C-alpha cells in the first residue's frame, strides 16, 4: 500500500504523540466554563503537556535531521508567513461574527499578536524559538548539553522573576509595563526554549549512539509517560505562594518536569507502531491547530456551548475529525498553507 504524500520514512510513534497532543489542545479550547475537577486536573493540568510535547518533538526531529542555521532560518520565515496568513484569516472570521467595529491601527495589529484566536500564541513561541536558534546561537549550540542546562536555568529563574514582577506595582506603567509584559507573558522565549533544546539534545545523543539504551525499553518508556501524566495533573500552585494553577497553567514545575520525562521517552517511542487514527491526527496536527478555533465556533453557534465534560469532549472529537478532511483537501490544493 502506497503511503500518503509526505509520510514515507516518518517516525510513527512521534506522529502518534503529536496526535495525542493536538487532541489535548482541542479539548482545552472546547472546555466547559464552570470551574470543576476537569478544569483543575485536565484542562489546567495534564492537557498543558501538549505544547511542550510539540516543542520537544520539534527539537528532536531538528537534531536527528541535523538542521543547519539556514534551515532553522527557513522555518522562521515559513512560520512568520503562516502567522500572518492565519492572523488575517481569523480577522475575517471575527468580522463575519462581530462586524467591522471601530477601525484603528491598534485593533488591526491585535489580530497579529498572541491572542486574537485560541492558540495563536503558539506561532509567537515558534517565531521566537527559530529566530534565536537560527540567528542568535552558534551553529548546533541548541542541541548541546550546555544549551539544555542554560535554558533550564533560564526557565526556572523566569518563574521567580515572573512572580516578583507581578507583585510589584512599579511594573504597571510606561516602560515598566512593556518590560513587565515581556517578563511575565507565557508566550515569551524564557519559558519555552528549554523544551526545544532538551528534545534536540536527546535527538542528537540518539543519532550519535550516546543515548542510554535503557531509556528505549518499552516498560521504562511507559513508566516515564505515566509519571509525566500523573505529575502534570497535580493541582499545585504555579509558583509556590503565587496563585492557583489555573491562572498560570504553563508556569508550573509539574509541567516542566512532566515534559522532561516525555522528552526522555522520544527515542523509545519514535519508531514504535501506533494506532492509525492517532498517527493521522499527528500528521495533520498543524491543520487541526489552525482550524479548530473556527470549527469550534461554528459548532457552538449551531449546538450551543457545552456546560458539562461529556458534551465538551464530544465537541472536541467532532472538531478533530472534521478538521482531518479539511486539512487533507488543503494539502492537495494549497500545501503552502500548511507546515
């Protein structure tokens, strides 16, 4: 049987992991409003592993394929273009739903920021990540042991700095407000580069035969994944003494630790056989990412917003399945609109 275009030679286990991650993303966007155990332990718990998982897989593949600075720069240009395209797309969606409103330069620019549609911040993360790796770091540094240690320290320091800035009134006006926003936003590079460098380091060690063979064993991989899921679901504060996890879902040591455990399983997962639906979701994860907010908006307009966990999960499943043929069609007629 001939594999679908672009799938030959792919690592099936990693596609399945991305499939699980994109389902988590859609589940977050479809979550019911009322606070509940589901919000605490799933939406703001285990599901928050999704974005770190995408980044560790991206780093792993970049290292395995020995991506050069030129290649990483190409990724930066590609995602910048896609960011603009889908920012404009959701601008049109917003006009269709809410009308033109009062035109202004600020209103226009906000459509290309980080929050004009659900998940848009991921583009901002990718742009920063590939810019730093391609233009600011030495060739290959992003996959070295030093880069992992450095970016881990930056992430840990960022947790404390973020808490300090949020508690100081001096960071609410003028230049302080701009700097404070950069230091406290969950979209800035300090929080995310660690995941990419960790995945890249694991991929590099696997490629050069220096990754411990023990970590590729199925039993240990399953144990590490189980610990990652259980740990990330823990309903712990984002930073000790600084608020509830729902306020800062990604700035949690549980997520940092959970994603680290997932990264260690990548060489063991990479070539393993996985369910066909999960691998297909992973293969089309970019399409699901960019279209799920629009599809959810249509579904909620027709059927109402879900107020319980069951209808919420059903909505997420319907949208994920609906996005598959949409993405496949786009891949045939306009592949440049997909990553």
